[in-house]
C-alpha cells in the first residue's frame, strides 16, 4: 500500500487535506512539529490540537519538537519576516525538510499539506510555494489536495496513486468551502490552526525584535517575553514589571535577578531587572515600580533583592513621558 505523510497542524485545512487522501485508500501518517512559539500548547506539552485531530482521522502521528533551528530562523530568516517576527517561508522550508526526513524513514512516497493557494499573504502564493519546495528539496512530492487542481500535477497524481479528479480547486481566504467539507466529513474541534503562532502577535513581535537586537532572544527568555510590561533601562538592561498577582508571583521567584518592590507596606507590582544594573538604572527601575504601586506622591522607598542581598533605594514615581520612552 502507498504511504504518505500529512503535515498536520491541528487546524482544519490540514485535516481536510488528509481526509481527502485517506478516503482514496492511501496509508497516511501525521507529522506535527511542536514549535516553542505555539500559543495553543506552549512548552513541551505537545500540540493537543494536532493529537486530537490525528485521533479523529484515526491515523498514527509523529510529534517532533524543534527548538534551536526555529530560534535561528526567527533571528535571521533568509526570506524575511511577515508583519511580526514570523519567518513563514523559512519556517515552511524547515518543516518540509523535517517531514521529508520522516517520509524517507518510514518508506512513504509523498507529502500532503493543507495549504490553500492565496490564503496566506506570504507563504501560500504560487511562486512562494515553488520556492519553498525547491529549497526544502521536495519538488514534485508535495500534494496540496485543497488546491491541487490549480497546481501542477505531483508525483502522486502522475503515478495514479491519487485521483486528480477527486482533488479540489479552492483558493483565497474564504473559509466557506472548508467549513462545508468539515460538515460533510464530520470533523470538529479544529480551533487553533495558524492563529496559534506567537510570532505573528504584534506585542510579542515588538519585544522579540528588541530582544534579538540585544542578544537576549533565547529559549529561556521566550516565556518572559509573553508576560509583564517591558522597559529598556538607559544602561541597557531589560526591566519587566508584573501586570497582575500571578505575574508578580512568577517574577518574585527569579532569585538570581534584581527584584524590585515598593516597600512601606503599599500594594505594589513586582519588577525584575534582567542583568546587573548600574546605580542609575536601579533608581529609574525604582521610579517605574513606584508608578505601578499605591505609594503616595513624593519620595518613597523601594526594596531591591538580589541573590540574598537587600538594598533600599529612595525614588519618585517616573513621569509618563519618560515611561513611554523606555517602554519596549
Ligand atoms: S505563522 Fe508561524 S508557524 Fe505558521 S508558517 Fe508562519 S512562522 Fe511558521
């Protein structure tokens, strides 16, 4: 029996693409890459959406965690970023290369994706798809069932493994044809899809660009970039201030960092300076913490804790103008 590898995201399109090919009698294996930038299931938990979708399709799934290579393409994408720090073209190339390795390992003959021509601004244009296939070394072996009739026949069609007549000619951003197919196939719970990528988020992207420019973009710092209010102190250190009780608790556990709280028993946010600060930076960070505390106007004490040491700094609340200048 002919085998194929489906790049399964957990979104609807890849599931539909898989279903079309499964129904033609091909033995389909799902392949899902877990990205450190997935908002649905961060960390190493595995992509719950894709696991659930593989179960619905009743096919085996291979989950692969990609970290360092992902970080590198985000920092330095050959084909550039989209609107955020999303290196979609490089990301697809990397994914296709990994899927091809898996395909060869299990003796499968082609790849299947849920891509729809013209659906995404950057990575799903005809010429871009060709470029991605070329650079990933998968030319002619990627079947895109949802748009296949608008594309050149692939090895799967040429060899008669799949019936081109039963493939589709969907294009553009409308979701109507896919929703109708989902109903027909009885597929459900496909909420995540492409919107789950943190790299397209404007706030995360702004912070990520700043972190890249300051050599701070690494696996350890990524969770931090999704939390708190961020400021760049004049001496160069990043200062992060909790926005709520949960973030304050998380930041107060950064024992080796410089943790700041307004003292004198006033309700206060917790802030963390991410590297050794200058005396001036301590003062400015203190004035920021006071801005996010219930301290009265005028001079107030701020407690700075670092690796067991305690220090008291007296400062005044920062002006809104300077605050905005320092905000990342
Ligand atoms: S949106 Fe994110 S996961 Fe999707 S192709 Fe772009 S970078 Fe990759």
